[in-house]
C-alpha cells in the first residue's frame, strides 16, 4: 500500500492551525454551489437559517421549497423551518409573494438571492420638543374619547380577542400586544365559524411550542392559524329524513311486486279495475 505523504506546505498549515480549525481544500469540478461568506459567517442569522439558505441556493430552478416540503426532507420540523424562512426574509436572502393563477388558485412565489437585497429601513423622525405640560388639575376636565376599534365589535370578534388575550395564561411566551390581538382576531373568527370551540382554539395554538422558544409570538400564531385551519364542517340535519324509495309490496290482484307506501294493487290492476 502506498503511504500518503503530506507536503511541507500542508504540514505548516496544520502547525499554524493547531489551536483552531484546519482546512483541507480540494477543488470541485462539478456539482458545486458558491456561497458567500456574508451568508456563511452572518452574525445575526441562526445556523438553521444559514443551512436552509445554502440548501435553497443549491436547488435547481423551479424546485419546490414550501415549508411542508422542506420539513419532509429535514428533521428540524415545520416550526423551526418557518422561523428560519422568516429570518432569511428579514435579512434579504429570500422573498415570498402571493400570486393568483388564471385558474383562480393562489400560490406562493419564492425567490432566493445569493446576495442579500437591501432591506428598506424605516427612519423614525426624532420627536419634537413640546412645552412642559401644566401639571395643575384643570377646573373642568376635558373627557378623552375612547380609541376606535380597528375590527367590528361583533360578538364573534369579542370572543376571538378573548381567546388571543388568554393565551398568555397557557404560556407566558404567547403574550400579545393589543394591536396584534385585533389584527389576528379575524383569523380566530374563521376557526369559530367552522365549529371549533374557543377552548379548543387556545389548546391548539398553545400546544407543542418549540423548545427553543418563540421570538415573535404574533408571527408564530399567524402561521399556526393559517396552516392548522380546520376544514368547514356542516353537521347533518337530523330533523330532516333523507329521501328513500317506497318499500316493495305484493299486489293483491296479480301478486306482482311494486313500490308503494302501503299494501294494495299495482297500477295495472288499478287501471284494469277502473276500465271494468
């Protein structure tokens, strides 16, 4: 067996890298994907997001990259993959848009960027200095109007807001702001209209939380409300008897079988008797 000899250049590299990682680089002539260090060494992306971006960039044009498709290929599961997808969207490596096909079907169009897009940063203007308010209590206080709700104050919406606000009693990580409660309430109403009880909605949304935690509870719940939406359910109307054919009877005249609610004569015998 021929022994392998390391060159002096390679030995010197291993000597310099004794306290850290050492690289053995071989040239790739086929089936390679070029990934920039801005992605491989991104300081703000999780390792799951970096690995997912690398995988997506290695796929051919037109490959399916839905969350369920990716979860079927990797052990991370839908929750962690969905979180990694949101990270890549926030940092400009991925974009997803909804498109309506000529058939009316709505699909998600995904675009992967090997160099991140420049994300639009909203600049918040500095607050203006206002004169110090008069701390003395006014003689005639002016009533302050209540805020106008952003969603219709219907009974179903009130129940939906109660369901969302009560999620923090199941898990403190699902604490929502008032604006998030009002924004997600219509999605909960869709569950209630499909016959799901409010307690069951809470248990479904709060069960099986990822062990690494929930960084964006509003986005996490919006994803669950969409992907776990149950199908429509129309209970059977027990008060209305289904239409059934009349039972078979033996004709009293010719003994032939015919369908009738009760015993008697068949149509031919009745016609003959009337003619006679």
